[in-house]
């Protein structure tokens, strides 16, 4: 395992524009909960600005799991055993359930973090399969798309009705895994282009995506990208994207979400266009799929 326990003092790389960070002038957070117990069902995320030393937290602990990426500013993390880590832009800090610690803020007015919190059972699931390192402070890399993705996740969590909160849990979990794995494990930075494309094509299904721009972001021409993608997956990028939309549509149909609403959630402008694509993909319309469930 690639451990980062000795890297707390190293500076993380940041490709996030300072001007974009300066636009976040105040804290913007949301706390939601699946069920009634926050320690088990919390789903939270947001930007926290901490401009003075009074915002430091001493001997602090959560009943649930939380982590944050420091986007600007500096400070220090102090464990209960006395281990000290310097914090700066690019530091990834974990707040493990029930583990006391202190975060001491350098009062220069620059501190800006993005945090994610999930319930303790979901944290235990991560631990049970050993998918990430539990070192409290690690070094990550910040990329241009990170800030936009954080903002989008925050908007989604704010807007989601309670009945759809379970559908957002995988998105929060994926972002946590991205923070721990994709950014902090160098061997995973050199990922296969098709794997990266599959990730991109599986996200934000309600939005349009340009295959040409996706190919360009992978430093490939479109025709080369399409051929390589089809060779590895057996289908075209567009077909893969449609398949992911239909998978999500079936999940939403199973959950009783109205068909008109599902159409928008998977990127179709109206029910007719969605039903036509669903029928083409499965051989029957979404209404028939729902009837078959009964």
C-alpha cells in the first residue's frame, strides 16, 4: 500500500485557479440525513471558510465519518497521540468516527475547505474492503475540474428530495474514493484512457456530453478514441452512455419516481424522447417495465 503518513509536510499540487477560489466568499454547506440518526445516515458536503484562529477546533471528534480537502490557507492537525501535521492547499484531512483531534487554523483569512460527511456504517463498509488508507492527513492533487465537481455535488445534495437521498450516497462515496485513491496513489494517475472515459460517461447523466471534447481531454482524436473504446468495451462511447442512462432509469422506475421526472434526470428533454430511447434499448416502454414490476 502506498502510505502517506510521512507526507503531511509535503506540498500538494494545485491546478485550481486562485481567482475561482476567491469567488467562494462565504461558507456554503448542506446537511441531510437518510433516516433519523445522523451518525448513521448523514449525507453532507460543502465549502467552509474559516478566517480566524477562533474557528480552530480542539479535541474534536465526530460520531460519523468526514474528510476535507484544504483548497486555500494553512494550519496544523494535531492527533491525540501528539503527532503533528502541517496543513496547506492540497492537504486531505480525515475525521474518523470517535477519534479526537485538533485542527488549528493559521489566521490569515485564507482557509477554505471542501468537506464530505457520510454515516458510520458507510465508513465501516470502506474499511471492510480496505479501499483506502486511514492515515489522518495525506497529500492530494487538485485539478481544474475538481472545484466544479464539488459545486455540482453540493447543488445536487441541496436539491434532492428526501426520497432520492439514497441515490446520492454513491456520488459522495465516489468523491471520497477519488480523494483517497485517484489523487493520492500515483500508480492510479496513469489510468487507461478507456477507464477514464467510462467514468466520465457514467456521471452527470442529466447533462449533454461532447464525445469530441471527451476524446480531446484524453489527448486522443475522436476517431481514434471511438475505435479504442469500442475495441475494449465492444460498444461505442455513445452506446455506453445510453446504457448508463437506461440503467439509472430502471433504478428510478423501481423507486417509483414519475416517468416525466425520470426523463429529465437522465438527460431527455421530454417524455416522448425518453420513452422512444427506452423502448429502442429494451424492446418495451418504461410504463410496461413498471407494470412488469408489480
